[in-house]
C-alpha cells in the first residue's frame, strides 16, 4: 500500500488576483460608482522589452474574452493576451517605496527595469 499526500499545484489557467489587488480594484470601482466595469488586462506590443501590460476598467465584452471572478471583481483578458498571462498573478503594493499594481508573470523571459514591459 502506498501513502499519497495531496500536493497543491499553482494556478496555471488564467490570471490570479491577490486579495490586496481585489480589494483595491473593488475600492476603485466603488469610487467610480460603477458596478458594470471589469478589470481588463491586456498585452500589447511596445515598451523597452517588446511587450507591455495594460490594466484598465472596461465595460465591453469582446468575442473570446476570458473572464475570471474574484468575489465582486471580474478580471477580463482578450483571447490574444490570455496565453501570455496564463499563471500570472496581479498584486497591489502600497509601501513607502512603491504603490501600484504589480504583475508576476511566469511567462516573461525578461523585463525592463521599470517593470512595465516584458519579453
């Protein structure tokens, strides 16, 4: 008889949103007075490393969108960006040194010093 233990595996299908990031997005949506918006994350050509992230609120639904729900917050990714972001985690940092959303993306081979773009 073998004794197997359950091993947690990291989320690799889509984007993960940390609790801090979800709380910040919810606060921002409440300040906008809109409950019909989702946080859209996209990958676009540009930046010093070749590709850059875009995060913005969006009320549109595009064909092929990938939607993940995190409590009261929906995160939407277009079908072209989804493969670049699979397994990525969005966090929100608020320290004396830095404030804003950060993206930890296992698909990025490298990034620039500003953290705005990746390859």
